[in-house]
C-alpha cells in the first residue's frame, strides 16, 4: 500500500520554527562569545547580517535578536510559496 504525504507547508508554522531556531542560535552565539576567548567570537559573523547589531550593547542585542527572528519569517514567506509552486 502506497501512502502519499499530502501535508502542505504553511507559512506560520515554518515562520515560527525558523525564527525560533535563528533566535536560539543567535542567543547561543552571544553566550558563547561572552565566555569564549576573543579569537572564537562569532559577533564578526553577525554584524554584517544584522543591521544595528553591536557587540554587547543593549540596543545591539535587541536589534540582533529582532533581526534573527525577522530572517526566519522572511525565509518562510519566500520559501513556502516557492515550494508550493514547484511542488505542483
């Protein structure tokens, strides 16, 4: 018996999943950067990707967290319609 998976991707669950994943990754990198030696810091990688991000400033932390969360939604909003179009 052959079963087909008719589950369609939906923007909201994927957006929440990706946004949470990217936010957690961002937070892990910040914590890692606080405790790791300078040569292992990841903030140089985040700075060009997150407008307003500055290492260890309150505003930079908030801008970085919001940016990471927003990237998840951007990916979901673009990816789901493309996936559904090409899946047909």
